[in-house]
C-alpha cells in the first residue's frame, strides 16, 4: 500500500510507501501532517551542496588556458547577459552552438533592418581575414545581410578600431579593442543601423551612390570620434578609481595614526589618574591600568586593524569613566556590569550584558546570545555609534 500526496501550489506528487508513516496517517492524521510540515521545513532549510564535479564544470568555462574558443565563450556569456538585462528592445539569440550561425543573432524590435549576426573574438593577437570570411559564409548560409564583428582585445587585419565593409551586398561593421565595453558595442549597433538608414546598398542610380558614400564618410568620421571620446572617458573613469583607492589608503593611514596618538595620550593620562586616585580605588572590583589592557590587546591579537579596534573600545571606556580589568581565564577585558571585550587571534567581539526582559537590537550589526548583545568589531561608523549607546545605557 502506498500513500500519494499532492502539493496544491506546485501540483508535484509525493509517494509515501513507509508502513509506519501510512499507519500514522490512518490513526492520527493531525500528527502526520505536522510531521510532513516539519520535514518540509527541514528540507527547505538545507543548504544545497555543489559537488566537486559540478563545480569543475562551472569553473571550466573561465579556465581558458589561452584557448581561443574558450576565450570567445567568455565574451559570448558577458554579451548575452548585457543584452538580456540592458537592451529590452533587442531580441538576442545565442547561436554559438548552431553550425554556420555565428555566435549570436539579434533582432531589433520595431525596426526594418531585420536580423544582425554577431561574431565575437577574444584573441590576444591580430585577428586574420580568414575569421572575417567565416562570418561572411555564415551570413550567406542563414541569408542575413548585416553583421557585427567584435574583437575584444586585438585589432582585425586591415581594419580601423571601428570600421565597415560591404561584401557581395552584405554590410559588416567591425569593432576592435573594445575590452568588453558594452557601451561601445551598443554604439557599433547604432552605427550599423545608421548605415542601413542611409540606404547604402541602394545603387539604383550612380548619383545616389556618390551621395551615399559622402554621407557614409561623414558618419564614419563621427563614429570614430565617438570611439575616441569613449576611450578617453573610460581612461578618466579608471583614473578616478585609482585616485579613490589612493585617497582611501591615505585616509586609513591618517585614521590609524590619529588613533595611535590618542591611545598613547590616554596611556599617559590614565597613568596619571591611577596615581592620583590610587588611594580611592573601589575595593570590591579589580581595575587594571590602561597600559596593562593595551599590552594584553597588543600581545594577544594578531592583526593591526583589530588591535586598533580594541584601543578604540578602551578609549571610549576611558572617556565615559568606565573601569575595566583583564581576565586571563576567558581572554577578555571586563567592563564590570556593562560587558566585556572578548579577544581572539583574528577578531574582537564586544559583548554587552542585558538585564532587561525586553530585547532590542540592530540585526545588521548585533546578534543576541544568552540574552546578551554580541558585536563583531569593524570600521563601520554606525557600529561604533551602537557601542557608544550600549556603554552609556542604564542597565
């Protein structure tokens, strides 16, 4: 005997043949349904595992080893993603797996130009004329009159960066050295459309042909100028990125120096305060000097940035007049009734105690364990605002 269940949402059928489950369904349907719900929840919560053979299959596309076919495949993947996301007016068909069909065929919605065949090249050396002839043969086979030949990294033999050619009545636009810049690819498509709109292939009258060639020459110069401007624009973007990286590194260094100076100053001030108040210390709790706590962080924590975070916590506790002590047993700096800074080799965690029945916390920066607030230290400014609020809050 078997039991058949149907998911009303997906209409998927499930067959249960286990005798124990069937008996449970007969004698206690409610308990059976609860068991099914819990099982479904557990299955949905499981993280799918990618086996090594499947992972190798995914990564194989991007491990080219210099193979020109694999290099071209990467270009096809990125171009396909670009057209599907950014060009809804262009119908893109991947034809790389179809013989004599190029790498892709696009069809522009609401335009009379018809289909355009695209061939991608991801070579490091100059692309030979033989590759161009292959595209022309594919266009002849599929009866397509317009083609786009794209070379990501290298020039095409005897062609400009952006160029065109008419071969047996078929118009081909060439785009080279565009470095997967899809703004340039969009520009090349527009260039091809403009050539079509100039009716270059209409040679019914010799006078018309001369006018067409003059117009075409002007369009060619305009698009060459656009190509140069686009390249300059990309260089400017790269320069801005480099300047931002340098500025960020400089800012981080300045911030680190400022914290180091503040830490050194607090060390001196804390020592002076210790001497002045030595006779007035509270006898009920242990208090370590700032230098001692600083030494514990410096000697136990490996990374410089984590040491800086620890010093920032000590500086903040000093400003708020919160006493602290180090406990070797749990490798933590205790701020008495407030919480503790737990030291690890590769990270620091600030734990604040909660004495209230109501738990309120920021899910992005905090977690709650055993009714306490856990914060992993980083350079996020919002996180430090939370730490400051936790220190000054009344338990």
